């Protein structure tokens, strides 16, 4: 089962590799499609919200915002965007 803690760790890895917000948006949508049958509704909604970053610049989050999201996920918190 893919968890929010694992998502937070994976997101941190993307940030450490200095991936763009647009790239992370596509990555988040890939994670959603790969794990959609095993994740809960709140994680689905978060992944879809992050996925919108690849669509338009106004949907993008800064690396600082994404890092805070990752930290909260690793801490086991629910994150809503």
C-alpha cells in the first residue's frame, strides 16, 4: 500500500533532484495512476491537485511549498490543497 508518508519521502527525493514544479506535477499524476486502487481518497485528491501543476503555471507550487507539503506528509498529517 502506498502511504502519505511514502509520498512525502518520494516528493522530497524529487525536490532534492531539483525537478521543476511542472515535472513534479506529471510525476504526481503518474503516482496517482500507478497506485489509484490502493490509496485512500485524501491521498488521491492530493495527488490530483499536485498533478495540475503540469497544466498551467498558476497551478504550480514553489519548491518551498512542496517541501512543506512533503514534511507534513512524512509527519503523518493530512494535506489539502
